[in-house]
C-alpha cells in the first residue's frame, strides 16, 4: 500500500532531515504544553478517537488521476475536532506509529513528515478555520465550507512543505518550478478528497454532538461569564 | 434532539474506525499516491524497479526497520484481505491505545501542576439542547 505524503528515507539528506527533526520536536513540545491546559475528561478520549480515525482513513487511498491516488492527512479534521494543539499531537502519534511499525514513512524522515503533516498541515488548517468561522454564517453549510476549505488548503500547504524540504536537501536535482507545480497540482486534487472527508466527518459529529467539535466551542469558559451557549450550529 | 451520550459516541467512533481500517481498506486504490507518483516522474520502471532516468524516488532506500506490519500487511498472513484488514485493526487499536495513554498522562501532569484543576465536578453536557 502506498504512503501518501509520507517521505521515505534517503529522499532528503541527513542534515536537513535532522534539522527538521529539531523543528518537529520543538513544535511537538509547544503543542504538548498548550494541549495540557485544554485536555479535560472529554477531550482526552476524543483525542484518542481522532487519532485512531485518522489512522484508519489514511489507509483509504482514493484515485485522483489515472494511476495516482491520495488519502486523508487529517490535520484539518484534528484541528476542527480537538483544536490545533491537541490536533498536532494526535496527527503526530499516527505518523510515529506508521513509521515505526508499518514502514510508512522513513524513520530518519520522521521529522520531515511531522513538520509537513502534523505541524504545517494542522497550523494552516486552523488559520483557515478561524478565519472562515468568523466570516461565514454559523450554520451547518458554513461549517461544511469551512471544513472543506481547511482540508484542501492544508494538503496543498503540506505538499509545498515537502517542496521546500526537497529544495534544501533533495539528493537529485529537480527543477523547482516543475516540482512545485507537480506537487501542488496533484495535491490540489487530493485536497478535494481531504476537504470532502473532513467536511462529512465534522458535520456528522456536529449533528449528534456539537459540543464535541472544538472549533464550535466558544472562548475558554470563565467562571465569571454567563453560561455559554452550547453551540453555534443550528441543529 | 436528545444527544447520544459520550459513552455511546466513543465506541461508535471506534467501531467505525475499525471497520474502515479492517474492511474498507482492502478496497482502497493501490495506485501510487501523490508524492510517490511525482517522485517517480523522470524514471523508467520495469517490474517495479527503476531502470534509468532521474527522479526523486531514485534516492529512496528500503525502510530502516520494516516492522511487523510493513506496508499494512501482516508477515505470514497470505490472504490479502485478512492481512491488510488485521493490520488495519491492530493499527487502529495501537494508535487509540498509545494516543489515549499520551493524552491521559499529559492531562494528569497538568492537573498535578495546577493543583485544583481536577477538583471540580465533571462537566456533563448531556441534556443540554
């Protein structure tokens, strides 16, 4: 089974891979620090479930072009359901298990893969989510459009993250314009699939338990504030 | 609408994940994915091996550890549906287990540091709305 945006070992040289391992470690540590303040009795099991679901759906390659497939990366989905900090951790654990036990993504490339899919993908997705939830009406279709766009943009961002890594440490010289065009174009198509899966999943969760969708929560609860409304989505 | 309790939601989500990884995964596309496909461009292939040309995939090496579930198959299980399905089920349980453990430890640490974080009654949003 092919491994979507999972980089093999040997593709990017050791110094750049090592530098990205450092970046990934710092990003993970920051996310862990921030996540600790948010993890409560609901978010702990929900985060485990999101990680398991992302792992499962990552196995479901869908065709995008003749002879080319893609699959979910999950950063946008995680950011929507459990927030960006816990989301980074959830996608990270999927990538680490895949690299160590499923030969999916090189062990020496783990920093590269974490940086693209767990950090960059989730961060870009969360930016889109915050922006669009502010701009769009608080309806189910507003949430669906937000989720779709966040999924699409995050996949293209992760693909371009690889382009940068390859420019910095790729072993074989490849024309940058060709590489950026090929990666961006292919992952624009994969991003459509990511967007659809993300939107379908998040809207489904919002229909049964809107309180479990992090992105629909109001600002952090403070004792002085009046009771927050349970949701922005009209169910 | 009465919301299903979290006790219901969590197992339902897990069962869905197990079905996707255990059953649906065998019907997924086996074509190379986006990065793989781009990585192969420029090289000539014969029987899955690179025979010439310049491409990104040329520098790819075999996986460092392989692992018991390499390529989402279980070594020794020949039936492809069973092999992929079992690997998927094990993967979902492993990720759920490892993830839950990590998140629980992270939470316990933060509760211990901030002292009163755990003192309040559990927030039960059931019945809201």
